C-alpha cells in the first residue's frame, strides 16, 4: 500500500495511492529510482513505487537454476539491472 503523506483523520479515501495484493512480509524494502525492491519466500520482487504495478518477480534458485535476464552469462539486461530495461 502507498499512502500520500499529510491529511487528517481517516485518510483511506483521500490519501491512498494504491493497494497491492502481495502477501509476503516486506521487512526492509529498498526504494531506488521510483521502484521498490524486496525479497520474500525466495522471491525477488520489484514494483513501480508510483503505481504499485509489478515490474518483475523472480524466484531465487539454489544455484542450479539457469541465470535470468540481467544476470552474468546471459548477455541480457534485466529490468532492475544495468540499463534498467523495460518497466
């Protein structure tokens, strides 16, 4: 959920920008360049901070998985990596 700062009293109808459906606990999210990043349940997540729309979600493997976009050895740029890619 993103809530615009300010307001008084019950701000649920006037200050809420968006609500997400993610159920994982976000202990320490990182905000960078308009995106929110966090890890939960072996999944890396990235959403647009302004809209709450998912940019990407990647399940983290135990070392046997093939590299994903933006990881070394793929030749591709990932959405959160160098160049930022689409999203």
